[in-house]
C-alpha cells in the first residue's frame, strides 16, 4: 500500500503542537509495518520564528528545483528536499513566496493561500514521485484542500483514479476560514464552495476536508463522539453526525524512543518501573533549575502547555493560590498568551520560593519537568487527544485531568482502596472540581506505598505508536476499498 501523509508540521523539523509529534512518529511506525509511507511537508525558511514555533533548516538534500505547480492562474515553482525519519522519506516543499517567512502560521486569507498551494503541490509532487498513492492521509485544515482538489480539479485525472483520502482532525477549533473571493485564485469553482466548503458565508478549509475526504478520523474515540455534539462540534457537528459512519477515533501514540525515563538524555538520572530512585534525583535537579529550595518531600505540581483557553489555564489560574496554600511547589512551562504569562509571573513574584515559571518553548525542560514532577495538570476545556498525560504516565507522574477527549480515554481515576487507576479525573469545568482532585492526589502522595502503586499503574501502560500504526493500517486497508 502506497500512502502519502501530508502535514503542515513534522517533528523534528517544525512544530507548534502535538500534530507535529504525530506526523513525526506515525510514519516511522508505519514504515516499520511495511507500509510505503511518504511524508510531505513545507520547508519553512527565513528567520525569526515566532515564540512557540520550532523550525529547523536541517531538511536533508535538494532533489529537484523545478516542480511546476499550476496555481493562482499561473505556474509556480517549488524546490523539493528529501530527508528520512528512520525508513520513512520526508519530502519538503520549498517555495520562498509562501514558506520563506520565518513563521509556520500567519493569519487569514494569506494562510489559506499558502496551504492551498501546499495542498496542490502535494498532489503535483505525488505525480512526480512515481506510482499513484492508494491513499493520501491529510491532517487538519491546512490539508483540507487536498480532498477538495481531488474531487474537482483532478476528478478526471487517471493518475488519481484509485486514490482515496483520509482526513484526520487534530483540533476542530482551528478551521482555516477565508474569503470566498479567493476561491478562483486557488483553482476552485463555485460548486466546490456550494457543496462542501461554504461555512456560514465564508470558505472553510476544515469543512472542505470534512466534506470531500473519503473517510474521516480523529485522535481519540471520545473526541470522535464529542465533536458530533453542539458543545464540542464548533458548528460542524451536524456535518459530523451526517458522516458518523465514516468517522473513526484512533488514539495517538507516544514515541518511546523520545519519551522514556530509562534512556532520556535530558535527565539528571534515569529510572524505570522497577527502580524509581532516579526520579528523586530528577526532582532535585528540577528544583535546582528553577532555583527553588530542595525540599524533596514536598510535592511538585507541574504543567507544560500552550497557554490557551483550550488547556483550561483559567481553572489553574483560579485554583493556584489554594494549590499553593497546600504547601506544594508549582512549576509551569508555557508559551503563548501574554495575559496568562503576566498572571503566572505575578504568582511567581508573590511566592518565589514555591513557584517556578518558564515562558517560551523548551523541549529539554519539558522532559525534565515530566521526570521531576509528582503531578501534572491538564484540566482542558477540550482535548482531542493530548500527549502530555501519556508522557506523564510513562514518567511516573500522576496526571490530574478533566475527562474530555483523549484525556478521558487514557486516564482512569485512582481509587486508593482498590489501588486501581492511573491518575485523577474530574468532569465539570470548575476550579473547585480541579482542587478536589489535587487534594485527593496530595493525600495519596503522602502515603508512599499508595503513591507507588499509582505510579506503577501509569508506567505499565503501553501507548506505543506501533499499536496506533496498526489501527491506521487497518483503516487505510478498509478505506481504499471505499468509493471516493
Ligand atoms: P497540543 O497539540 O494541543 O498543544 P498535545 O498534548 O497534543 O497538545 O501536544 C503538545 C506537545 O507540545 C507536547 O509534545 C508537549 O510536550 C509540547 N509542548 C507544549 N508546550 C511546550 C513548551 N512550552 N515547551 C516545550 N514543549 C511544549
Ligand atoms: C491537537 C490537539 C491535541 C492532540 C494533537 C495531536 O493539537 O489539541 O489534543 O494531541 O493535536 O493529535
């Protein structure tokens, strides 16, 4: 089976969030399973990436510089670079006009144009690379144009006659809206707008993906159900209900070659489920890094996150003083959201011996926090999958989560009497419920045996990508037999 995976971000080359982790890890696991997988992504050049963006210019070697792409009423050119993620080739689309700008995402209509160009180029590159793909796996709105192009511009193209598409939703809230006046410039006729791209008067790249793809998926079972409701559906729940027979939920995996406390190069000490003693060293190291007193018996409560409404930062802001009154340390690594930054800087200034904050993006520190913390907060308003709670499990750090999306699918509330469960979970979106769970966790923390039982339950979980990749392969096999 020949598959193309298109993504606007891929670890380790570019990243603003979990989509990049997925696009960097899934292909490796697919290649291990014998799938002929080819990743295609933009090559972001230019300097001055936004805070919170990771952009690397190490993108392998130039393989050709004359790819022609009919676009914007003319023919544009792209260069193509090739690198490998283990056995999976990654092709980079290099075009200065669209990707030489020092940022991954900008705003509005120009972004729609940039990623429509990317989507069109994916299809033109496919043709150049050889045999037709059986399936193009699209991810989020930036690639929602691909199914739309296949159903319109390329509908009669014999090369794509047997090509099917899977459109994966990583976050339904970002939809790529743009002015319909741009459609003809992107190469779309009015019918495409009318029959699948129109969203309350504007054009929507997300809706294009949802309307025109052969099949749909999202990154947890729970989120697949949630997005069919008005509460989580971002006004697309009607369409998702109509297509629920084509909608799968496949939980993301964890790249255990990156996230494993037994070998993690970022840590001061290593540890495993059999011997947790190294975790104490990691805690000491973390407290030192944040210049906090090294009182190892006090719990460290942590968060690593984009600072947005999605992540439930408001609940933490609301609960923080009461959390601190319990005597725990609080450590935050976050990026984006100036008002949140100001707030938590204020918290740090008020309690300098109890709170550590780092604003910006720092992968090594993210690893050290997972290892050095005792509890990890994820009270998300919504969470398609979430990766940090799965990292926390492996690092013996108890996740305290709100039971939405992938958080609900991966975390079971710990019951001290039966010693079952791997974290703490509440449902109502309120600071009080969050606090209750933090207090429950603190209670367990001060009983060493109970706490170790909880840690081991978490560390035992297997969320490897190989498992997720098999689910994707099964889905691919099924989808290629469907009508486009
Ligand atoms: P989302 O994609 O919605 O941000 P995920 O939990 O799927 O949420 O993925 C977030 C990823 O980004 C994780 O790999 C996490 O460790 C990382 N991350 C988030 N914020 C930061 C930060 N400030 N510094 C380093 N890594 C971060
Ligand atoms: C999105 C979601 C996050 C998910 C990630 C990867 O960024 O917000 O929950 O884990 O995509 O699928």
